[in-house]
C-alpha cells in the first residue's frame, strides 16, 4: 500500500521524480513490484541512453544507501549490455576508483534488468565534464 496519495500535488511531484512509494513511469509493473519490495527510492539521479539511476535505501539489513541502475528495456541488446556490465563489475581487477557493486538482477518476463551499486553522493559525469570545459575555456 503506497504511503503517498495517488493524486494531489505531493504525489504528482514524487511520481515525476521517481521518489517514495509512487511507481516511476519508466518502470514496468513487474520491475516496480520487485524493486519496491526491497528498496525505498529517494530520487532519480540521472538518465542516459540505456538506463536510469535512482538513489535508494535497502528496506532490509544492512539498510545501505544504494544506487539502482535500471535499464530502460528488456531487449536482447539491453540484456547483452547488462550482462557485459555485470561481468566487468564482478571482476576482481577493477581499480578502487570504480564504484562498488552489490549485485546484478536480470530481468525475466516483463521485468527490466538492474544493477544494485554503491551510492556515492556527488556530481554526475556530465556536470564534471561541463566544469572541465568551462575551466579550459577560462584559461584560453
């Protein structure tokens, strides 16, 4: 049962942002049911060509703050990309600067695949790159 109302300004805002108990539009019902059972969403942190990243907290111990990278689709191409990323993240050869990962959850049926990653608060890569461009332009 949702903690937020299905209608009203607060519920609409939370739904648009993908926060709280409202199902974000881009998630299938099956994916939302699975994610909502394990995680409390705290915001949409970014969206790219293949996935969206949510900040979340585990509902069960150890109650970690995590990042959920949810793939937009459950197609053969998306599944291949997901599986490749899982193999890379599971490698013990990654440098310590790479975000930690906890698990990969493969989408079956109508569920979208997603990664459960360490959440690191900060700016996005796009913001960092924009800052680098501005800094370089200021030096010219």
